[in-house]
């Protein structure tokens, strides 16, 4: 991890899971943000602090940490095909919060654009002319090929290969080590299981699992 940047901004993290703890660590050690508190809905709160910081009910968060002074990151995974993260992303914005995007200093990033409330881990390679929409998570070690577009509320897990000129529909989930041939369109709400090889466009809301190798003669 590089030297910790000077802290010039303050942030709140929505979430209490292990994922939120990991995001807290990376934001703290690899961004200009100081994480000052965590928040969650009141029905999920059973303590006053978590990970060494105050835990405040989301229903009241703006009273103690006004959006004019603090940014927020919604640190929720792919629950409900990313719909849970979308819900609180919208509710946080409705409260007036700016949703911070974290891009690891160890990411190779030539993207044309990246939206808000995105979290991009280390060792991602994002090639030129890529567009990434709002509220997306790219876990570690992915390849996002040139001229590809990732729509909103997408979760891309580790070591996914997206070739050039692909389009990833909103609310898609791409499992570990899945691979897309160039020009593929992943329909909205598609789920790709671990290790999938996708060579043609998917259909909305469908789940794709596994890949099968074929045997050919060397002469072929």
C-alpha cells in the first residue's frame, strides 16, 4: 500500500458487513477521505460503534453528519441482483449526499468516464474509451476491454475478462473468472457463474453456469 494521502475530505460508509470493513480500509489507506462513521438502517443496528467508529441510524444520519460537510459511500454487495445497493444509493442521494467513487491507486485506468458510488479495487485494467456507470463494483484483477460500456448497478467479481466493444447491462453480476468474447452484450439482470465463457449475447434475467471444452484434431 502506498503512503497514506493527506486527508482533505470526510466520508460516511453505509454498511456493516465485512465488505464495508474492506472498503473502509482501502478508503482510509488509499484516498484523501477520512472515514468518520458508519451508517445502516435502524433495524440492523444493535450497537453504538463498529470498526472503531460511530454507527448511526441512516434515518437520522443527516442530523449528525450533514451532506454539506460529508460524502457517503454505499458499501453493499450484489444482494437482490444489486437492487439493495441501488435502493440505498438513491435514498442517500435523496438526502443530498454526494456519493464518492474510490479507484485504487494500483488500478490501471484509462476510462473515458466512471460514475459515482463506484468502488474499483486493485489490479483492474480499464482500457481506453471504457465507460462505467453509477454504483458499480469492480473487485480485484479484472480486465475491461477498450470501448466497452458497463451500465449502472453492476457487480464484477475478480479476474473477469471483458473483451473490447462489450456492453454490460444494468444490474448484471459477473462471477469470478468469467470471460466475454469481444462485442458481447450482457443483458440487464444477467447472472454469470464462476468460470463462464460467453461467446454470444445473453438474455435478460437468465443465469449462465459452466463452460464445456470441445475436442478437435490438430489437423482441424
